């Protein structure tokens, strides 16, 4: 019994260090054109560094899966990424993302902390907000494109989680 409790507490403590918004697997949201799916897979998992790799799909009403790219500029749809990776250094989240569905809009908010002073130390946090667009006859059927940026100074002592939450709350 004591061994089981020790094992359980070790698993909980190990899992608590990984506080990314989403875990490995599939997370779904109902959106106006179907179901948005975030597929997360563990990229690296060791005692000090932890990465999750996210890919986004939209499952249409006809059950067709469409991979959703993240473009760097809405005017340049050919400059894109097909995934986004989170990063957790030690017990400190360095890069994370959050999906927000409000009304007819779907947003992807990313946040990154500059860990120039090391993990678990204050650092500036930047956010990038993307909106899901339907491309129709354009290059992509659906794509996330940037619509806003945010910066939080080191003196504000923001965490990635707080920057994500405050940015998401302000969306409408």
C-alpha cells in the first residue's frame, strides 16, 4: 500500500511539472464548419525537457479531415507551418498555446517566455494571436493567420499561463 502511494505521488509530481493547456491525444471543439481537432503528441519527454507537438485539423460535416496550417502572414499564405510545439523546461513552461472559441470565431493564442536568465526566472513573455479563416478558393481551405501580438515585460513577472489566460479573456 505504501509503495503504491509513493508510486502515485511520484507520477502526480512528475505530471504536475507539465502544465501545458493540452495533453497528448486529441482535443475537439465545435466550430461553425465542423469540429476543430488539436492532435498533440509527445516529442521529447525526459526529466528536464518536455515538448508536445500540436497539429490542427478540421473535421467537416462530411467527415473529411483538413489539415490546418499556421501562416506567418495572411498576405503570404505560402509561408506556413503545419505544427506548433510547446516547451516545458524543468518546472517552467516556456512555450504554450490555447484554443479559444467565442461566437463564430476560433482563435489560437501562443505564448513564449524568453528564458534568457534561465528556467524558473522572470523573463519577458510575448503572445501571438491567430484567427481561423476559411480560405474557400484560396490556397488553403482553412488556415490560422496572425491578427495580434502582445508583449509583457520581465518586470511585470508574467508567466506563459497568465499571458495566455489574459489574452484569451480579451478576445471577442
